[in-house]
């Protein structure tokens, strides 16, 4: 599946670019997992390791991890990098998704 296909694979898609060696990414693992459970059926979460998905990371100009990009209807509506509290990430997502 191409990156473009991933961004269009559901109405709402959250892409997380991460790295296995990144301590901030590891800290966000359980947060992203919980949000995935809370928004099950509303948002598809796709996690891409930047070391294994260099073309997609380069195309999105990912310079820091984790980087979150939210697509709604195939259109990029929000992007932010770095570790953040779960409530902040959840609020950013829910403020943009189409129910």
C-alpha cells in the first residue's frame, strides 16, 4: 500500500511517524494505543517507522519524531511533532474528525 493509499484508506486517518530508538516515541506508544481504542471505528491509526519508510518520511518532510499527521477525507488537516499529553492529542484529533 502506498502512502497516498494509506491516507485515503478511511475517512479519518492518523499517521504517526516514529522511530524505535526515539524515547519520545516510546513514551507515546501507550497514549496512541489508548486513543486508538477510544476512537475505534472513527479514526484509523497508521504507524510508520521512519527508518523503514524513508520515502514517506521524506515526502512529508518529517524532521522530528514522533510526528502526527491527521487526514480527513484524504486531505491533511492537522500536523504536529513531539511528545504531548494524551488529552492534547485526543482533543486535536476529535476537533478535526468528521463523525
